[in-house]
C-alpha cells in the first residue's frame, strides 16, 4: 500500500458532523496511526526542505500537532496562531468567517519575524477563511507568507478563490462531502 493510501485510510470520515449533510474529515485519527503520521511529516519536510523558511505558523489546534514536529525537524521557530484570549502577551488579532460561523485568531506580535518567510500549517483547508485570516495576520505583523500546507484540501468548497495565488500544498484532496 502506498503512503498516500495509508494517509487516506487513516483519515476518519464522520457523516453528519457538525451538521446534517456534512462529511467531516477528522485528522485526529491520523495521529493514532504512526506510519501515516510519520509519512505526513516526512512529506512535509520533503516538500519544504529547500525552501528558505524563518518560521512555521500553526493554526490552532490540529495545526499545532503537525507544525511542531516539522519546526523541530527543520530547526526553525514555531509561531502559534491561537483563538482569541488564549495568548497573554502583546497580540495582533483578526476576525473571519468560517464555514459554520465566525471566529478570531491572534498571534504574539514579537514571535513573527519581520520580513521573514513563514509557512502556514493547518490540518485541513475547507473554505479558506481561517488560512486567509492567518496569512493576513502574519503579513500585518511583517512576515512574508511563503506558502500554506495542509494534510487535506477540499477544493470544491472554493478555498483557492479566497487564497488567490498563494502556494497551497495538500497531501490529500477530496472533491465532495460524500462518503
């Protein structure tokens, strides 16, 4: 079985979550499969090994689980993009629309390298609202967003239209919310 098939098989599909008619791609199950998780990290490193990155920015919460070992393996800083009110220091904030509501993320201003190339990491990109807000927040803080990485991309929800010409890399692409 190929590594991509191992990753695909490790991703749990939950029908009718968070609302009827939605198929939720749950990447927490990927963590319970060491081979799939290892391959995911290996593919991330392989993809960005030759990219000059000063930091990796992780979107709360599952993005933390991917970006932390990636940052460790590349020897670069990890920047946390957290939900409103979770960071104690001087923060920048950005509100955005989600597929199912509205949210706000923050970043510690001092953690963002001014002029530095930063990779944004999340587990899944659906409509692109969270990633769009993360990129704008990092750029407001002075960083250059070099690209976006997620394990799963749902292009049928139109994230590329929101993210424009940004370089988006995903390991798995799903074309619908049907099991």
